[in-house]
């Protein structure tokens, strides 16, 4: 896949480098986003996995919260993986961190347990074709409830929602950047 799209990757904390490597491999121009001016001239943005409380605090420290909310509300495509999903949520089960309040989902942080409880499973996502995606869950959140305008993309066998989309916003509870499967990155690029 060759693209000339410029994708911002929120590079405050977390596994932003892994996303950058996949996007570069797919032909995208990658721009690290750390300050409001870094949001200029990007076609989409990825919020990587990491530590959601730290990331939310750094959004405020670097004055990124308001410009991100404005750009995403105006239609900038965004994909949040793990902690990125927490940041995009309308509401969290827990009382912190303060999410951006953009996607009509309620998220439960660290819903699968601690680091030692991490796991990888094959996950079927219709939009990715017939071959299951290997989904890696690390201190992963889950989606407790969704709004009427949110499309569920993937569930675990027990019905737990782990991937969803609402218009220009895509979220996954797992880390596709930690595998060699680029289908979700291609899907995100196709949203732009």
C-alpha cells in the first residue's frame, strides 16, 4: 500500500514508535505530535497505547487537549489503541484520568487485570477479512457501553467489546502495532 497521507502519532508517552514504523512501512509520512503546532498539516492521528493517566496529564501540560478536541470534532480521523481508547472515551468507569469526551463509549480501564494477565488471542474483525487478527491485550481496557451511533467492530467470545468505530474515530482495546499484521493500520489509512 502506497499513500501520501501525513499521519500524526501522539508522541508524549507509550508505544508511538511501533506505530510510526508500521505507517512508514505502508508509505505514510509520519509526524510526531508533542505540541499544538505539530497538529498542522496532518491527515489523521493515532493515540498509542501507554499509561493513560500520564498521557492525559501531558495533554494538559503541553496544551494539546483543546486543539485535539476541536480538530477531531471537525472530522480529523483518529485511532486510539488501548490507552488511546481511554483518552477518546466520552466517560470512564473510573474517576480518572479525564478523557477527551469525544467518542460515545464508556470505558473500563485495566479491565483484564494487571500486566501479568496480558494475553494474545485470534480475533475476528469482519472489516479485516476472513483471517483472524492476533490481538495483544496488555493491561487492556474494555468498552462497557456504546452509543447508538457507534459500530462494534470486534467482541471477545464472551461478548466483551474490544474494537469500535464512530464516524472519524476508531478504537481498539488491544495493540495491533505489536504484531506484524498491518491490516488495522491500512484500515485506518482508508478512513482518511
